[in-house]
């Protein structure tokens, strides 16, 4: 074990200590940027699809069964299989093949958490909001969303972490990103490279997690977050 | 004035919650809808601000059919208080109170000032203004709920079992507070409760509804207690109907005697020969000290040397006959001491005087 750990640490030192890995089109900064681009774009598309849909379903109560069923179906999709299928159908050359499975991965947690969050708001509160004279959109925007925000953000965080971790598959179909280090390292038995890539992905996922914790502090009212803490 | 004109609520499955309800809620009064669960009292209330729409009939608000008004606009002009207060958890207390002013487009400063004024008015410490609802007790939250409903100064207030989720002591203080507020504000209030005691305590008029949404009786509380329309109302009113009714009879009819009070400085020898068995001793400011039994007085000295027995008082002109009767039970002389607003003795209501007053009440009830 001790020897193994020593080897691992040495590999990391080899990889991160090599100046060649920090520059050029195959350097860490470029790969990180590519990775972030795939991930951010996939997440943005997923948010554009899932958030309004989740809000609408949660608010109106219509289509709830459809949402849950399709979210579960999407969850069952094998990301890698889907990617390979799309590449076979569409060919390589654009980023689109890798975006589709990542979006499919990110939609369910956002959709389900948003819908559950809105639906789960105390009916008394909804009643009070309408009774004060708020219109439907105001009830949603000024009351339901702020109260459901912790759950909505949880959905976004789960989606973001899954996307960031899974975006490594882009490398399978010849695209960039941090997955390149893992795939190329395996192919050439350059294990420092593989381990280095894996560590970078893990660090990125951790950074996303921290980022969301920060956002949560910033946008969730203390009246909501601390109430939950008190309970 | 709110007018129910043949209002019926029938649901799609055929259930009738309210059946041809016709009644009037006079301006500036508290009208209580009371009845067992399933009597349609909450449905009736919620049809006023169109949280539920009536199937048949009309509800008129100062002559205007509520169905002709867009619901959000209608609701902004009607205060609404619900059971669990329903405060917005993500907003500070002051912003909760300012909800409707904000909706009506008041500027921030004016809305905030108004909210602070109302928090004070409902008896809340202004330090609470910047707290969140979860930091307040149930009773405090309910006060905020009342303040929120009053924020835009609506002429009409709908209160749907607002005090039923708090403990009895807090409930009693909230009820007192509402009566105090109403004495200042003179709103047209519709108050829903399942608690007949609350109805009788708060209502200028009480509408008793029976299951299926029928109006059983609509009357002032004293009339309700004196002359229930039928067995259902009688049973719903419960026990002690007679004694509770005395709460609504003023003490004005009680004859007072002024010859039974003596100052504490009086010599015992000067009262020893009176024919009365009990005397009420008062201090130099004419406040009651208690009863003394003439035959048990010490040999000499002043009345200040005698140990006075406990006494009960009622405020002349402000308390009810029930309070006067209660006061007699607290003193060994079985007479009640009548005091004015500042606690000075005006006279003594003897048992005979109370009997006369009760005879008048019983006669008036036609019982």
C-alpha cells in the first residue's frame, strides 16, 4: 500500500510538474477550458429546457406524471452508448454529439427537483399569496420560487456535478476536454497522465460543489434556509 | 355591506357546500359564521373574495357583484387572514406586512412606514420587524397576519379561523386585541370559527350554519343565547346558555346601595349597632379594602384593626351582569362592590338587587 501510494503521488508530481503539460493545445489550461465549455453549454441547455418545464408543471400541476416518467426514462439512458450512437448517426466534427447525452443527463435532476420543490410548498402559503391578490405569475415568482429555491438549486448542483464528471466521455469520440488525458494516458500506458486527468476532473467537481454552496448562501433567504436548519 | 343573495356552491361531484344562502353583513360590524365542520362557513367566506366562485346566486360588495371584478384586484381591496397566518417565510416581517401596499405600487418608504405603524397597532415589538416568520411564536405570527391584512386599509376583513391554531391563553389575548382594534377601525369583518364561545364573544351578529350550508339562525349573540331558533342551534350553543347570556346584559339595571360602605378610619364603636351583618371597608381614597363581619369585630379601635375578608368587584357601567354575579361569589357577604373606572367604590350590589336584575332579564327572554 505504502509503495502504491508513493507511486501515485510520484505520478501526480510527474504529471503536474512537467511544464510541457501546462502549455500548448494539449496543455491543462486548454483542456480545462474545453471541458468547462462543454459542461457549461450542456448545463445551460438543460436549464433552458428543464427549469421552465419544472416550474410550469409544479405550478399548474399539469403533466406531472409525464415529467416523472420521462425523467426516469432519461436517467436510464447509458450516456456512453448514447454518445456512440449519435456519433455513428451524425459523424464527428461538431460538439453537438457530446452535448446531447450531457443535456439528457442534466435534465432529469433539474426537472424533478424544480417540480417537487414548487409542488412541495405549503398549500396554506399558496392560498395566502392568492388571497393577498397576487396574480399567478407573481405567486410563482415572488413566493413559490424563493421558498422552493434550496431544492431547485440542489437539482442544478446534482446536474452540474454529473455533467462535469461525465463530460470526460467527449474524449471517446475524439473531442477535447479533461477526458483526453485519461483516454490518451490509458492508450499509451502513460499512467501519470491518466491519474492526473482523473484528479483534475475530481477537483473540478469539488469546485462546482463549493460554487453552489456559495451561490446558495447568496440567493436563498435566511428565512428559508435557517428555518430548515431550526427544524 | 356584503350581501349574499341566494348563493349556492355545488361541486362537480354534486356535493352542495352552501345552499341558497341569503344574508347581509352590515358595514362596520363583526359578523361571525359559525357551525360544525361541513356547514360551508369557510366556503361562504372564500366566495366573498372569489377564492371560490359561487355556482348560483350573487354576492354584492356595497352593491357591486363580486363576479364583475377581476379576482386579484378584488382581493387587494379585502383583507384576508387565515389559520396558520400563511406568512411568506422568505420575507422579513415588515415586508410581509407590506405585501399588498407593494402590489398596489406604493413607494418603498411609504409601504414600510405603514407596515411599522401596523405592527405597533397590533401590539408587536418593532424589534421584530426585521426578523423572519420562523423566529416568531404562533401568536406573534397571527398578529402579523392581521397587520398584513390591514396594511392597505381595506374596508372589509375576512378572517378564516384565524385563532384556532394557538393555545387558549394566546387565543384569548388575540380576541381581546381584535375587539380593541375593531373599536378603533370599524371594519366590516366576516369571521369564521367552529368555536361558539369565540363567535359569541366576538360577533356583533352570529350566523349559525348547519351541515349542507343552510343558515339556521342569524342574530345578535344575546338573542341567540336567549332564543335559539331550533334544537340544532340550542344544542350547538351548548351548556350554560343562561349564565353566558348574562355577559351581554349591562349592569346598569342593578340597584346600588351606598349605605354599606365605611371608611377604615371609623371607630368600631360607631358601627357596632348597625343592623347589617357585613360592611364594606374603604381606604381614604375610597378604594375597597374588604368586607368585615359586624359581629366578629374587635372590642375597640378603628375598622383598620379588623382583618377584612376577600371581596369581588365589577366596573359600574362597563361590566356585565355576569361579572357582577361572579363578584358576589367571591365575597363572604354575597354582595358585589361596584367601582368606577379608577377603582373607587360607587356602591354595593346586594343579592336582592341582583335578583331583581335577573328577574328583569328572565322576563325579557320570555322564558
